[in-house]
């Protein structure tokens, strides 16, 4: 089978979408299928015979300047006429998604669409003044796009519920994005390397590290996490907060930390290479997140694969991911955060049991299962 993956976001942009596409592509090729990725040019992008890159203009909004847009022209389709694709899988609703849709219509091949991003949570990058209008436009556009495809794929029930609220009445498939679980396993890492990383970050051996990994941006509710951590640090002086990642709001959060007088308790790493990110999970003891904007939240699964239990705000995307009392705890009220932290850490046997259970609960999120489920979708459409 010859598959075309159309996406606005791909490496060198580091994002959940890029990672998901890379995993899917790798696994489909292992199953002897040809995959071509159609995306935008990127600074320092590595040339690849199986990646077609178009020029585009960078988005003008702060925090989104790595992403591009372009007009969709007939020439775009003309440039792709020799691809001879059997199926088109779009991972965006915008430029590349529209190019993929035009290709599928012209050459009469099935069109699959995976919805990745809760765009409503990113309208603050456009203008707070037009937040309500922007959300309505996004809902209308996404609903219109999804009705034009042959098969929609959602990573979680949360996304399905969101589209149901838009008035969508199709029959999507729910296929969680998979990851390479084995890459995160604790046994892959030397205690010496973990200790050296913690030392380099200024973490003492007897300190409990709460680790967050993701985009350092306001939609991740990091202001709430930092504030609650500040409250925790006032009653427990043996805790550190490790924030792994880069993003547009880092300076704002650094100011918040200064105002809370917890500069010695919070560590910003900045952007970390995907090649070493697994080691940073090992530097943590508990994975924390207050965000309710994730479509799936691969970092939750990565943390569990790393043997790090969760302490996170509940959202529908966590269904079948977190099992309270087995691999961590979730809360709906922010004030539950500190009591649950104490519950997890006050008894070493309880904490060890949570840690030991983490990897047992996520086998269904393997990269292999992900690709096989997607492939079954392709085959059913081609029939």
C-alpha cells in the first residue's frame, strides 16, 4: 500500500503531532508499506526522498511562529501527481489537510483524517478580544472539514464528545496514539546517569521531584501547577518542581515563580532533545499536570512507561490511562492536589506499589498496536 501523510506540523518542529506521525510512519514501513509525508519546509530540515516539502509563510502569532500556512493552488496537486497514492491520511484541517483532500478527490482515493489539537484552547495566541468569535469559527470550520472525509479518527473519547457538541453525527474510530513503550523503561537507564542528571539540575538525593513535560504555555495551566506547588513547598521543604520543555510563556512563569519566592524550588530545563527526553522522566518521582487541553496527552503514557506514577487533573482524555490507586491519582478539585501528594508519599510501600503498577496498565498504547489499528482502517476503506 502507498500512503500519503499530509501534515502542517512535522520535524524539525517538535510536537505531539510530529511524534505521532513519525511513529505511525516507522511502524507502517516495518509492515512493508510505502509512506510519503507531505508537509512544509522547515529550518534545518533533513532531506528525505520520502518527504515532500512545500514553501509557506510563518504564522505571525507569538508561540506559533514555527508553523506555516500557504494558499492551496492547483499547482500543489500537480506537483504530487506522480505519487500514485492508494490512500490519503491528513493530520491537519488547514493547508496540508486541504491539499490532501484535493488530491484524494482528484484521484478518487480514500481520505482519512486524524484530529489532534483542541484549537479552541489556543485562540489566546490570536487575540483575547476575539476569543468568542474565534472559537465559533474554529468549531464551524472543523465540523465542515470532518464531514468531507471518508473516515475520521479520534485519539480519545474526549475528542468524540467535543465533536458531538459541534453537531457532528458521523461514526469516527477511536484509536489512541501509540508510543515506543520500551524506550522509557527504567531498566534501560543506569542509576549513575540518573544521579548525574539530578545532580546537574541541583536536585538532592532526598528530594521528591514533581516532573512536568510539555509546552511551557498558558493553555497547559502551568500557573495553577506552580501556585499549588508553592503551597506544597511551604509545608514540605524536600520537594522540587522540574519543568521540561520550551514555550512562549516561559518568562511569564519565571516572573510568577519569583513573585512566589520559590526560585530555588523550580527548575526550567528549556527544550530537550527527543533523544534524551526519556532520561528526564527518570529524574522525576511523580508526573504532574493540571492541563485539560490535551487531546490524548502522550506525556502521561510516557511517564507511566518510565515507571513514574501520575498526580494529574482529571480530563476525559485520561479514561483508560489513569487508574486511581493503581498507577497514580487524578483530581477534579485543585485543592485535592496536596492531600493526594501526601497520600502517595507518606507511606513508602504505597508509593512503591504505585510505581510497580505503572507499566502494567499501558500495554494497549504500544506503537505496534497503534499502526495495526490504523492499517485496519485503511484496508476497510480500500475494500
